[in-house]
C-alpha cells in the first residue's frame, strides 16, 4: 500500500495548538494529541538499523508513540493479538453480531464514558448468553469476544460493539456441541428486545446510585421525573442489533479480525487533502445504500470528531465472555475442541519469537538494531552534520 500523502498527524501539527487554546480537553485527549504529533519523529528518539544481508550503511528510524489511538501504531499490536487468537479458533462457522446504542443516548454516554461503556459490554454479554441458553433458540453455553467501536464512517459518535461468535455452544451436560438453528445464529428481534430491556434497567440502577453526570443540554435529567420520562422514550423504538451471515471457518475469521480489532476512528489512507484549514476524507454512507462519498470539514471539526473517540485511561476495548472468558478459556477451548472432534491443542512452554517490526526494503530480511538514540542524541547528531556541511 502506498504511503498516504496526508496524515492525521499533519492536521494536529498544523492546527493542534490553536484547537487546544479554544477548547477545554481532557488529560487523555491531550496525551493523544501529543503522542500523534510526535510519533515517528526525532522527538521520541530513534534507532539505527542495518540489514544482515545487504551491504548498506545503517539507516536511522524514528520511534513510534505506541498510543492505541494513533493510526500508525496499530499494525504490530494487531498482529500480536491475532497470533494469540489463532490457536484458539475452532473448526466451525463464525458469526458477526453488532449491538448499537440509539442516538438519544449519545450525549449521556459521552459524559459518562467509562460507566456506560462498561454497562454496554455487560448488557451485550448478558443478552447473548441469556438468549443462547434458551432452548427455543440454541440451548447452549456460548463464548465470544466483543470489540468496542465508538465511531461511524463520518467520524461522528456512534457507539457499538462488534461480537465475533463461534457457531454453536456447549450443551448443559457438556457432552455435545450444539449447532445453531438460525442462519444468523440467534434471532435479532429477540436480541434487540432483551438488549434494550437490560441496558435501560442497568441505566436506571446507575442513576439511582447517583453515578451519572447530566450536564449542559441534558441537565434536566438530574430530576427523577425527567429521567424516568427519558427512559420511557427509549422503549418506544426498536434497538438495532445487526447480524451478518456466517463468514466461514478459522482462516476467514483471522482475515476478518484484522479489519476490526485494532482499528482507530480513521486511517490515514482515507484522507484526501488538507489545505491548512479544511480536511477532506472518504467515507462510506451505510445508511444511504453503502455508497462511497467524500466529506470536507474544517480542521477544528475534524479534530473535534477524532477526539470524541479517545477512550478512558486503561479501558479495555476487546473483551472475552462466556466459555471464552479469560478465567476459563484454556479449559473451555480444550472441551470445545473435543466436542468438535478436533485434535488436542498442543501448547508450547516456549514463547513464540516476536515478529520483526522492520524489514529490509530490498531483501525483506529482518533489520537488526545496532544503536538506540535519544531525542537529544538525534538533535546533536543532525546539528553537527548541519554544521559540518555549512563549513
């Protein structure tokens, strides 16, 4: 893939200071701006790499910021996560189910991100497991993992969870694997009703504990009668649960996960231009027939939308549930493989060698780091070279 001509970092480097002067930002948002603007620049230091095969002079590369919101630093994290998941995949079809919060909740969620994102995860997990246990639908204990995304293609706030689910589950007596009855794994109408009821009930409990912030345009929700009326409006609409048909076995799942797990709000390759004041980018209008469109917004609006999706410090956005939950995953996967008549999983005590982070552009051999340089050392190295050239 060709290197993009415009990057998100270019917008923040050009207009970030003005933006920070005009708007009040949280600590995590300020850290993201600092990380993105410094990523792969001399400000973070660097390292000298050499290819063991090619007789080339060492090349200096700048360090990455490794911030999870930086769109240049996710590929290595994605590969490590996918390698860990690869041996856990089962020989069965996999399903993709998406749970989306209605627009009416967006302002409340933005003001209470950690509390309500956690509630969203709990509600989705309880909904899937409850409906799957029902003998009318599946009658089995399932496992899955969920990935939180907070954006739409136009960068506006759109919180939803992507769930990837093996096709079937373990019978109550743990003696057989039960395959799904429906082409979309579980009935989406049933999922939507249970999802709505559980989330609203959880929202009511959080409110009674006085753990919600209601400020600005939703300040009126601090009054119990207004909040109760607001909850009633949420029941007047169907909550969207979207299910895709099964997308094949383990290899298809691996390729599919690469598109979802460590994605950020927008990739540099979707940016078309930045003239110093306005940013133009590509987006796909799913509500308008899945058409490819182009949007131009001011740099301030672009940065505002991008920063909407900065997660709270330490928040885990990929979580495992059911028989794939972290506390029981090893034992459960062994049982699932047995019920699916798969070969036992051989676990090695030795950790796999890390993937090389940088390859030689000529022979594709892993580069060897021969020297690490701090930001100060890079500054003096280039300053002395400039002085020598001028002499």
